[in-house]
C-alpha cells in the first residue's frame, strides 16, 4: 500500500498498533479539512506492528496529551517535503485535565472548579496518582 | 517547610527537629508560655473531630496564642456552597496559621494555594492525618528512645486506617524495623503499601491474622478501631468489629516493655482492664500529640524560642 508523500504536515509514527483511532479521535483530526491518513498495522522493526497517522497540515499538537496516551510515538514535522523536526515523546511528569479522578472521596468530586491533576509516580509502571487524593489514575496507558 | 499536608513531607532530620523541640517543651514549659503571643490559629473543621480540634487549640493556648474557627461544616460558609479556596483565603486574612479538617481527600492541599498562611492538615477523609502520626512517633520515641531495630505490630483495620498507612511510611525509613500486619483478610493493608513501600526497600514484614500468635515478638503494638463508617454494609461491620480485642489475657505473652498505642477513640478493641497496665501508652499519646502540635506550630510560624 502506498500513501502519498506529504509536503507540509505531520507524521505520527510508532503509534502502538490498535491505538491509532483513539489518537485520531482525541486529537480531533476528524474536524480537520486537510488530508489525514490513518494507517493500521504497518510493519515495524521496533514493535512488529504499528499505526501511523499522516496529517497534511502542520497543526498545534499537545505533546503532553500524546505522550501520556502513547509515550512511544515519534512526531515528524514535514516542511517542503523534508523532515524539519523529530520529537520522541515520553511520559509527562504531570497531566492536567486529561483524565479525571474517579475517587468519590476526592475533593475534585465536589469542587467543580478544580483542575484534575495527576503526577507520574512510577515511570516504569507508568503509574500516575491524583495530586489530591493519591488515587491511581484510571488506566489509559498499558 | 511552609505547610504540613503529608507526614512524608518531613525528612527524618526535620522530624527529629520537631521531636527535639517537643522534648524541650516537655522539659521547660514555662519557656514557651508566651512564644506565640499575639498570634492566631484558625481551626477550620469541616467535619467534627473534637479530639483533634481540642489538641490544636490547647497547643496554641499553651504557646500563649489565640484561637478562632468553626467545628463543623453547617456552621460555616461551606454550608452555603463556598469553595475551600475562598474560605481559606478569607480566613487567611485573620489568622497566622490554619489547621484544617475536611471530609474530602486533598482539601488541605487545595487550601495551601490560597491561604497565604501555613496550613496544617488535621485529617482529610480517609487520606492523611500527619499530626496523628507526629503524636505516634513522639510516643514511640519516648517509650523506646528511638526508632531503630523495632518490631512493629499493627492490628485491626489496616485497609482504611489512614494512621496506619502514614505510620508505616514514616517508620519504614529507620534501620532494623520489622512490621507485623495483623488483620482479618478483608482489612489487610492496601497492596501498594507492600509493593511500593516495603518490598522495594527489602523491609521485613508479615501479614497474619492472629494477634495472639504475633504478640511475643512485638516491641510496639498499634491497635486501631474498625470503623463503622468505612463499611458499605452493616453485616460486614458487625462480623468484623470484635475480631481483635486486646485483653490482659492476650498480653500475658507480650514483652515486658511492649508499648501499646491507639489513635483513639477506642470502641471496645482495647479492654478497659488494659488501661492500668504500664505498657498502655494511648493516653500518653494524646498528650504527646499536643506537644508535637506545639512544636509544629512554632516551626511553621518560624518562632524562635
Ligand atoms: Zn483524586
């Protein structure tokens, strides 16, 4: 299968196989007017299988969100048909308002104004805890 | 240190500094009688806890300071729906330091952002209660002369007992400490205490169900209440509440210098007949709590004596 080269845009590479559609949705790519290609189960040297998303336009990406959902992603920014910049994502130290604390005893359950903040407590286990009640984050990351 | 929200904010050195200060207060109370003259402590108790509130208030009065505050949410602005942030911002205009009790976990952390004055967590739901741990630690220090090489039994509700989790965290930093975790299967410590705290540091521990079998090894026995409000149904509570009751009979197998602690209030998990045993330290613990709160107030207000 051949997908056309991008002149200006973004390639999200090394997406964990099967997670491409989630990322498509979370980044709101369905709302873009430009070309967007979702490639599922591409061959990967590193991972066996991977998903790839090609976006035919340079858009603002929230690397914190992306890094949290799938820290293995490589972000390639393409300008004039050439690779202009490559970012290897990693798990962010803190995530704010991406996930919500589910503990009914947490202060965030009664005070609507509070931002839901989680802190990375164990990088190896990909474990985040609510900064208020220390409940583990609901699992988005495997 | 600007606030005390979680006992683990304190390094072992800072903890020792508070203990040394408390010991000095005990030895020379007169020296501290006017230390906080002109200062005000606000006790903001969004849920009632008379013991903890009285301990903070007594601590401030013994330092020559004054106390303002409320003792339950329905006599406060929270009943009208005011946020924690706004309440403490207002109170911070009047008080020099705030002690806050709140039914929701993390509320005192929220308070630190807008209070403008030091905030002490006086208990946030089932989460943290660092000044209780300070009371526990001073008691251990006074009874045992230090924290190293102790076999530490914790008995009762180890699942929901917040004082237990804080105490294990704090004690796990000392050399030669062993834990014996005595509870019914249903009320064992949460797994993360084992997997994130004890195992990585190779701290010896045992999870057992029999208080009597564990007794001869213990240097400290920390009893806890099986709390009704932590149960979702009455039948479970009734079945488990009497499982671990300490009696003079069970103490026969214990060491002569065992120290028995309990965060109080007790219901019936320690028989009243144990109270006269010299090993019973739970009322000393109450007094120690006041001394540690005094030491903490001095530290947070940066008062030099
Ligand atoms: Zn929470």
